[in-house]
């Protein structure tokens, strides 16, 4: 059963319990840690010691530089070996709110002091923090989300505007052109993006729950049952959120859904278990807030379950309630309760299948063929968006987004199973989709140039702009080693749950009703042509809207590029292909100069 144990590590959220991370070198510029087998495994259900966390801010001062576009989430809590599972989230709540932590060279690991010869004891090294990026401020307090669009005009105002355009066509056209020259309007996609409530209202709301009292948390595990862990970490994140904002939910119902097998089999089994539990369904239908927390394969399963709940009328959503209220008013009845607020957090989701080379890996292939043949091989069908199983998934996702459900996709930087393009689901675009990157502090330095570039690309995607395919091109170069734990550590990090909880409570749902889910064809089975990287980067730099919003960030990246010294052959090759960043467009440089002159 050696093969079974080795293969299961790639898909199980429990794989993190089988490994421990050891630092074999104190080299400050080391990029990837060596992983050794741990002879003793921790108690089942307890957080693994493989998730290395930062010490409390009382013990360590993390230096920071001036403002930069690529910033840090918070550090995570101390190691589970030092704290109880409930205490691991002590610092995680700030991960999406801190805006002064990740800098170029700011969080480099400090050199260990020379141990005393008298004591005979080794001085413990300080673990770098785990990060969830981009931060809340970098996403919601910068343009275009910091620019609040005007309310959509009513039918009467539209009619008046049309008549005015007909009667005063010449004057209206001239004034419109004049106004447009002064300030460019938001694009339709940018107008549809959700905004934070403090930006919309001009100040922080007293009641951040906005009337919500009852919440339901549903956990759907990945390859192996572990949904209880996702539920508990979500509840911990919500409790921290309540403590921080001095609010209190009256009831939180925890619903762990467990069941193994293929996608369709799991969806049927879990959905029937859910609707067959009267207590769960009563709480679900009476809830003000519904939060799904899921990992890996469970991300697809959760989307299908959400689709079923909406289609069968078990969840109140804005579009469905609008029609129901219209019918009720027409028949003389009363208006129903307001729609529920729903959010789904997908950690390391396998939306576009596993990494391409895993299908031919001599380590993984025997496990797929002999132990989980059908369920495991099914995941590789998601590598092609033209496959039937992928089309069914996109259809379910489209219905979920059309009904106002917020989706959060968080990928792990050194995931050994799921590439960034898959964990972030880069082939789909919708205003309600929010993306972030989990960075394991033991695997990458926060000052690493490539990490900062990837975070900036995510900010560009979250602003409704294209990344030029760079996230897909850079995915394999950031993948973890096959015996790593990157696929599971994001699941263990409470900060990832806090990031999604902030998105659920601290922002509106935008004006997305006029926009549908856009899907670009993608086939992960076809090897990426890395020689397209310089051209993709050049097109991104030359984009006027990117230059307008992110010129300062590209200037900082250009300056940091010169100091980037990758240690592996793969990353050295990537650096050669990213050379165009040293030749920024004149538009971007001028935008940067304009912003500096206004300071």
C-alpha cells in the first residue's frame, strides 16, 4: 500500500499531516524548502505542524517600506505546536485588511544570532509569515473599485434623456464630448464590480452585518472527508470578524457534508443528505447569510449543490425574489423576506483540472490507475473546457453567479497538484468572482519578485482587466514539488476564510445584472509556449487602462527586477522571458510621473 499512501497525498487535505517542513539552510535568498518525512503523524483532526506561521507582533517587528501596490495580508498565527487550534487565527483576521506588510525586501528573514557556547542550545529561527494577497485595501480602496458609479437611471429618466437627445442632438453631443475629455467614465465591467460599504457610504458602517442575524456554514471537503475542518475554521473566522467589528450573530449553524466518489455521485449524495435533514433545511431557509467553504474537488461539487439549491427554491436570491415579489404584489399578497447573502470560498479548486504533467507522473499514475481510477481520472477531463463535464460545471456556475452568489477563488503559490490557472479559474470572468493567492511563508519570500508580479496580475484581474495569459504561463514554474504540502496548507490557514468573510459582509453585490459569465476556451493538456511570455507582458504594459491604474506598481516591479536573483534553472529561464518589464511603455512612465507630481 505504499503507492496508495503516496498518491493520496496529492488529493487529500490531510496530506499536510504526513509531512513536516524543515529548513536545511539559512540562506536568505532560498526559494523552496526541503521537505522530509515526519515519522510521527499528529492527532487526527488537529491542525498540522506543517503550516508554519508568524509569531505575534508583540515578539517580532516586521519592517515595512512606503506604499506599494503589491502589499501583504497579515501574518498567520503561531504554530499549532505552540497554540491551540482555536488560537491559530489570532492574527489571521487582519490578512485581508493590513496594507503595510509585503514590500520588496521588507520581510526578508533576519539572520539568526550566534548561539551562546555556554548554553549549548540552538537559537530558534523565526518563521516568515503566511500571506493572503492582494489585501482588502489593494482591491477595494483603489481604482476602479474606489470610484463609486452613479445609480442606474430609472425608466422615466431614460425616457427624458432620449427625448432630450432627439430635441437637442447638436448641443448634447458637443457637451458630452467636452465632459468625456475631462474625466473618462468607468467601463461597464468596472461599474458592475462590487464596492466596499465604507467606500459607498463614505464612512465605516456601524452595523457591518447590515441586519444579518442567522448564518449557515456549509463545508464540502476535497478528495478525502475533512469538511468539519473547513466549517470550524470558517466559524473561527466569523467569530474573529464579530469581535473586530463589535457585532454578534444570533445563530451559526454548522453543516459538514461528507461523501467520496465521482463529481456526480458526490453531488447527488451530499445534496440528498442536506435536504433530507429537516433541522438543517429549516436553518438554511431561515438564514440571512449562507457561506460555503470548500477545497480541491469539493469546489466543483459545492457549485453544483448551490445550483440545485437555487433551482429548487431553497435559497432566496435577488433575481428570484424580484419575480416572486412582483407576482405577490399583483395578486394582492405581501412582499417576501429580503434575499439571502451567499458566498462560496473555493480553496485550491480543481476548476481546470490538475497540473498537466501529473497525468504522466510515475509517482501519481499508479495511484490513479489502481486505487481511484474513475474519480481521479475524471478530474483530468476538466483540463479541457470543451469536455462535457466542464461544460456542465460552467452551466451550474453561470446560474449561481446570475443569482448573485459571490465566488472567492484562492490558489496556493506552491501547490503540487493544482496550477495557479486552475485554482484561480482564469478562463472565466465575472464581476462577482474575487481572486487571491495564498503564499506559504516557508516556501517563498514575500520580497520575491515573482510573488509580487503574480499578486499584481491578480489585482489586474480583480479590476476587470486581462492579465494577457501570464498567470497560466507562470503556473508550472511556481508549482510545488510532488512530495510537497502546498495543496493542503491553504486549507489550514484561517486567514483565507477571513478574506472571504470580509468579501461577504463588507461589500455590496455590485451592478452585475447586465453582465453574464464569460468563458475563454482553455486546454491544459496542451503545453504552454513560454516564448509567448515576453509578448504577453509587453501587451500588458502597453495597455492604456493598465497603465492608468497600475503604473506605480509596474515601476516598482521594474526596479525590483534588477535585484531578483532566482536560484533554480526554471526561474532563471522565466527571468530571461520577463525582461520586457525593464522597458516600460512611455504611457505608463508618464502616468507614473503624473501621479508623483500630484503628491
